[in-house]
C-alpha cells in the first residue's frame, strides 16, 4: 500500500543533527502526555496517505490516496514528504485494535491539527475541531469493527487568509514572518479507557499552606471516588480522597521547592474508585513553587518562592528547518531547552506558538521558567467570530498547560497584533488561572499596541536596547523583547546571504562583546530603574532571521557559552542580593565593605589577607594600594546558604575568606560543598552590643575572632588559646565600613584615555570639555585637533582619595573635570579640599554596566551622566531633570577607549 519512507522525506534547505534519525517507524514514538499517563496506548504516527482537498467534496472513504505524508510533521516541512502548502487536504490510514483492549472504550487523540479538522472513522463523521494549538479527542468505540479500521481526517487551513490564531505563520513568509505549518503537526494516538475515566487534572501548588490543591475532571463518572497519592522517590508523602470536580487538599509538608536551580518534581497517582475496585488510574507529576508580585527593596518585582530572581531568557519561536513547527525528535525538542540551561538562562518566552506536552515536560524536568504566549491573529479589526475563536483557544491553552510548574506567565497579546479588549482579556486570564502572572500586552511601547493598563507586567520592546519602563504599585517592569544581534555563519543559513538582524555583527568576538554589554545594561536597569526580566531575541536563527545565539540548524553555537553563562549568573546573583534587606550591623549582600576591629585601643585595625592567611592590620590613608585592596571585600550571599554571607576579595576575584581548621584563609573557590560551607558566615548582632558578629555556618557557636593579629573561628571559653573568654565579645564583633579601596573597577593610571558613550544610537560620542563645561560630542578621524584634544584626559589618582581617579585635561594640564552644582566643569585645581573632592570619581563596575560608571567621591550614588549632550552628576530617583530615569542606567556608563590625542 505504501512506498518506502526514503521516497517521501524531502530535502530541506538545512538539516539538523536529528533529521536523519526520522523514519516511518520512529516518528515521535514517545508517550505524548506526561502529566496524564496510562499504561496502554497505540501510536498512530508514521506514514499516512495524503491528497489535496477541494471544498465541499465527500471524504475519500475506502479509497487509496495518491501521496504519502509522514505524520506528525506539517505538510510544508521536508520531513512530511509533501513540502508544500495546501488549504484543504485529506489524510487517511488504517489501524487495528489490540486484542487485549476488548471491553474498553477507545479514545482517538489528536495533540494538534492546524487548523480545522473533520474526523471520520470507518466512514462515520466523528466531529469537527477548530484550533491549531490544542488537543482534542473522540470516543470511537461504537464505530470500530474487527480487523482493519479506517481513519480519515479532512483539514482546512487558510493560514493568514482566515481570522484564526496563527502566530507567525504566513503563506508568503519574509522578514519576521515564517513558513506556514498546516495539517497534523502533533502526535495522533489511541488509548483504551473505562467508560468512567479521568479527562483532566488541575493541580495547583500552595506553598504557603504546604499542600497541593487538586481537582479531577472526568467523563461518565457517577458515584466514583477520587483517590490521590503523592510520592517522593517512591516513598509516600500523603494521600487524600474526594469527589470528581471538587478540590482535594494533599499535604506536602516541608516541600522541596521547584526552581530552575532545583527542578524537583513530586509524583502523583490518581485513581477513580468504586465499590468494585479501581475504575481508572493515571500517573502524573507536579512541582511545588509559588509565583507572585511583591515589593522588594522598595520596588515591585515578580518573586519565585518568595524571592526576586531576575528572569533572563530568550524569545523561542519553536521553528525547525526540517520540521517547521515540529521538532524532528524528542531529543531535538529537549536540546533547545538544555541549550538555554547551558547558556545560564532561567527563562524562555515561548513566542506566539504553543508546543506539544513533551516540551513542557522537558521544561519542568530541566528547570526553566516559561512565559507562554497566546498565538496572535493576523487581523487589524477582528470580527466577532474571530474574537470568540481566539478566546476559546486561549482558554484551552491555559487549561491544557496549567499543571506545568515551569509556566509562570501567560502573555495574552503581542505588539498590538489582532488586539482587542486588552484589559478584559487580561482579567479573564487572571480569573481562569489566578495562580500565575499575566502580561496583558507584550510591547506596550511598540507598533501601535494599546496597553490594557492591567495585568502584572508593564512590558516594553526595545531593539537593540535594552531600556525599561518603571515599575508601578501594581505592575513590575519587564523587557519582553530586546537584542537581535546578528551574525552570518556560512553553510548554516536558510537563504545564504539574505539573512537580516536588528544589528549585524562582523564576527563572533564582536558579537560576544556586544551581547555581554547588553546583559550588563540589564543589570544596571535592574539596579537603577527596577527592571525585573529581559527576553533576548533570540535563541536560534529562524529562516531569514539570523539573530540567534545558535544557527537555525542547531549545529553552530555563535557565542562563547562559558562567558555568557557567567554574565547571566552574575545578573541573577545581583537580583538575589536585592532580597537582602540588610542584617545586623548594616550587613547586606552585594556591597563592598571593610571589616573594622571594635576592641578598644585597636579600632585602627582592619581585617585583611596576606599571603593567603588572614590577619588584622593597621590601615590608614597613608598606606599603599596593596594593603588597602587586601582590606577590602565584597559581601555576597552565603555560598552554602543564601541567608548567610560570604566575603570575596577585592583584588582576587573568586577568592573568599574561609576557615580551614580554626584559622581563617583567603582561598580560591574550588567548587566543593566543603569549601562553600567553610566560606559561609551567618550574621548576628554584635556580641559586644554593637556592629556584627559572624558565626561559622558549619560550626555553630564559633565566631570570627581576631587574636594576636591573627583571625580564627573561636568559641567562647574553648580549649584553644584563641578561645579565651577575655575580650571575646569585643574581638568577635566587627564594624562594616566603607571599603578602603573605593573603586570596584580599575582604570589605567597615568595613561591618556577617551571616554565613549555606551547608549545605543550615541556610541560615536565622547566626553569632551568646551568653554569650561563638560559635554558629549561626536568625534571621529576627521574631527579637529582641538576637539580630539578636548576629548582626551589623563587618568590620575584621585585628588581626594588615591583609590579613586581624577581626569586631567589633555590640553590644559592642571585642570580637571569636577562637579559644581551638579554640572560637570573643567577647571584649574585651586588647592582646596572641596575642589579635590569634587574632582574625584570612583570607578564602579559592580553596578552592572558595560565599561565603567564614574561615581562622585563626595556625593555617593551620584554618577557622571550625559543628558541632552550635557554632563551632570545624577542619581537614580532624584528630583532634578538630569535624574530622569529614562536611559539612566545606560547613560552613566563609559567605554574607556584609546585616546583621540595620545
């Protein structure tokens, strides 16, 4: 009846590493519904008969069709064997029911058909389903016969010629619009069930109450009882009983919380039980996690399990060069999510496409936060019928995927595409699923979009960006799209030489540098404007869009994985620091500090490291650089416990204070749990009544104590010399003070340098002085000698503090940039302490921006900022016009560049 599969798979413009793994015998063979599993099923994927359809024609019952198609790959794909679009089409195949399925009801399941599917079994019309992204089923028991049975599926898909949700599918793809995906594109399968059986589970974790809220939906149910059991690695956690359609509470004491770092999943078994025993049984899983909005560090942020975690992710369109909408294999489906994890992302925005259930399974299992978009309509003014269809499919998307712990956000509309009733729809989604966040419109600043004004996010799109809205009292600020850095990779292009991006890069090195700069800008936006999330465009190239971090064929990673992973992890760590409201003695993660001795007569001494060991030493303004650096540390979240602290060396990044035995050392982190525990200290109110005492995390009761200039972890009254009770309380108490080394970034002392603007669109401008005032101005090779000299400065030690810097004019020796009434001036040094302080700037990199920020020495948290080409001392949240939050986080950063006038 059927030719070999080799004759039907077509040549794709690009193949993936999994293309050759596809055959008629193994087309997506995995069980397709991981959160509602039964042991018996039959996969109907494989080779079907196929024919072009005509409106109004009768189904081809009992008649062979001329072509062959590989299900479940959309007909436009090479893997389908058709590789063309048809508006109407027929699918046909035969099947037999296993003999051991007798006496049961047989369900024919379709996981997705785009768009309208009319299903016939043995010539009987079973029904019609409309919706390209959701599953549907028919009970076909009464139409079956012994031996061979026939399925016919008639499909109608107008793509962008109709008013239905289609996402980015277009009949004439170009630019950001891609090839259509028509027909059967997810698994088709059979399963036997009892007449009374479970059809859906609705499982909602309640972390605060340490329970799972479970509602079981069913059909044919009359008088049966639901029994549910939660297990962890086979061990029972709890069980409970109840009725179908009623909420059942399952205790989950001391829950293991699901997160991207720890994607722990509990197992769930649900049974329908009657007086005669078990009627139906399914297995599932769930994750215990909470998602909400909360005020953190004075601003509204999304919180996962009660903590603000910056959501850094990519726009994931879910397209494949060989399978279009359908990944060639399950391993390929997993690959894209694992690639996000390898890059250090914690979020995916699944962009106006809904994936099959196994994609959500891998997201749950591997641990990634998911923003799930509703596929958009291609219409300016949708009709009443189109709106009704949109809302039906929206509800079905939510109901089908509401159990996935990975899904934290529903994105209702995007950039105004097919927009209508924005506020009503967002409220409707929140009503349907109050356990998740809702984004009423991604890209409220873009493309004619109308903001509904509600939902949980104010969401901007900025290309190349990034930039950010401000959080309000009701909505967090997120960047739903930005980036779009392009790089062509010869031999891996959909249409060689024709690809486009939002900003082309000449080579991989430039791409890496530019990307890292964008991530650093996100960190700065988080710090200064309250940004909570950023979604980069995009994870892979898609057809002629070459913005991907990976090529469309998934064969070439364009970026330095280790480098961008480190940048993402640094951004996430910085967001976690914002959850720390401060502890005893003013300790707070993310801050540079020095630790001052509090013992009477020794308060001129500070904790410092020397040759790998830790001591206290006298430190003063007159001391050299090395001692001041050795006495400066960055307070970070505890390596072994977030609620405690660790101390990173200022001049040895990745080295931490840790105890080894009783003695305190400065050592490089080695990745072991033992090191992390030894380097973690829990803050307590100072034992002497002031400052802070630091208790060992893994040796409770022992505190960081100085003794004869050496530093130990000591217990009061222990057997060692350093445990003596004399002065213990004072010796084990420390004041956290401004660091002796005030700059977190290093500038080249004695060198002439120019300082380039980092704000997108203005990167050809540099700091220069003119008529005694500071400005930014375009400087290039054709600029005048005077302009080039005015844009060049000698970096010298800070006039008021040698751990900071002053900028001396290249062509006016003895004159420096200084602030006066907030404005940046160029003036001659007048010998006053005020001038020296005003002309001293501490170089900061730890606030997250590319290049350096220049912080005023005597006006903390004020930075040199360009605004309207003028230079001012500005601070986030200030009341002056130059404190305007728009672009603040990027306007304060400077790329230290080769001098225009050496």
